[in-house]
C-alpha cells in the first residue's frame, strides 16, 4: 500500500507541479499553538507538513529552529505529546502527509519498536532523522520501512557520486537535498547550483527530490520549483511565528495568520513555476 507521501507526489506529478513542504516545530510556542498552525498550513498551500521533534542538541539546525525547539521543550512538549498532536491533526485531515523530523536520541529513549507502532497509529507517514547514516540502517530505517513508514534521506552538496548510492539505498518517499553547506536558515540557495545538483541526484534515484535549507521567499521557491520536485520551507515560517508571539512568548491572534500568509505566498510561487525538471 502506498503512503500518503507517495500518493501526494504521484498526484502532483500528474498535475505537473512541485510540492510545498513546510516545517514547524511541534510544541512551538506550545501544544495548542503548533496544532493550530499545522491545521492552518494544510489549508494554506502546504502539500506535506514536517513536524520537528524537539531535542536539546539539534546540531543541524540554525538559530531560528534551535530557539523553536527550546520554546517547545520549555512549554512541556514531549514525544508523547508530539504523537498526540499528529493524532489530533489527523482527526480533521486524513490526507496531508506528516513527516517527523529530528534526531535519533528522543526516538531511542522512547523505544524504537514502541515509537514506530505509536507513530504509525497516530498517522505519521515518514521520518527524517538527520544523525543516522546509512551504516546504521538496522537501528531505525529498516524497522521503519517494515512498519510502513517512509524513511527520507538527506543528501548535500558534499554527497558525491560515490557516496550517493549508499545514502539512497533504503530511502523512500522522497530525497531531501540540503541546498547549502551549513545549518538551517544560514544562507540562500543558488538556483543554478541546485538545478545541477538535483539532476545529479536524479541520476541515482527515481524518488522525488525536495530542496530545502535557506528558502525564504516566493521568488526563491519559484526558482527551485522549476528544477526540483518539492521546495522545503522551515526557518522562515518558524521565524514568522516567533515574531508574532506576545510578550509572554505565547501565540497571539495574528500568529497563525503570519505563518500561513507567508506559506500561502510561497505556495503561490511554487504553483507558478514553469516545470523544467528532468524526469
């Protein structure tokens, strides 16, 4: 049976357009606030939603997402609450794919077998675990695939043709191409370099290729959507949320709207892209 991720990308391929993948941190600024944002994103042009799993040592994340994780942890967000958030989201939306993104430690502490069973039951579709290389596939990747979850791999500018086959061996759902060397939100991607990189990755896989790290505007999203199968936006949305928190760090009346207005603008950029990506 196909996952929601696979069905969504197949449908968008038929439409002839790229996907918009949006990232927010589960529990940022609190449980209710992040749930409200997630529900609104699915109505504002997000084709796939990534939910960050808060962790105290997020080595691949830039300042905006690090701060979001700290806000979530201070608000009491746990893995149990993150899975509950997915379940509550699913009660009103059974079609938008949900990907949990983060680090292995919280999953390991929860217990891999229990985590996979609970994630599947909650309605999670895929995982991105940034600190598990393919050499560790038996730890989580292979059990996740067996449980019916997509395991999404990261590729980077430093992932050469010799390394790519190992990275992509058990990948499923889509490939997440990190468009810059560095942490999230630290620089803007170069569309020309991204085009060449996507073409190179596609020579090694038939999976859709999503491009993220540094996308902040509709213009940037449009340029990437012309050469990739999906555009990932995270830090810009997290920053938009942060800027509309009140003096107590809580979501105010305009917080959800600030995030969804930006998402809708970027979605419009993705949808107006002229597709030239090689199949």
